[in-house]
């Protein structure tokens, strides 16, 4: 289920900074790439692998603010889990 959300300009800028940062972790860059790819595409959703990477980036105390912003954006665009 798509959430019909897009990455905000602020989160896209943060994602771009994360991708350019040579010290950013692989997880942070994966989440940033996912967030950036959804900038103007409400039909796209974050896949499981990128969602896991975003979660790792958010939990990593050494992740930059930009990395955490883009990771948060990617996670908000994950489809809701079906219960049952």
C-alpha cells in the first residue's frame, strides 16, 4: 500500500548531503538514496531493504543529522504492515 507521500525539499537536501558525505555509512547512504528517489514520486514506496538501512541509520549514534533526516523520510514512506 502506497502512502502517497513524497520526500520534502528539506529531507531531499539532507539526503543529497548524506550521499556526498564520504564518511556516511552504507546504511545511511542507502536510506538517503531511497528518500531522494521519492522526491516527486508519490507512487513509490521504500522497500524493505532500504527501510532496514534507514532504521540502522537512525539508531546509529554517529549518524549525522542529515543522515537521520533522510532516513526518517524514507521510513515514513514505508507501506503499512498488514496485521493478521
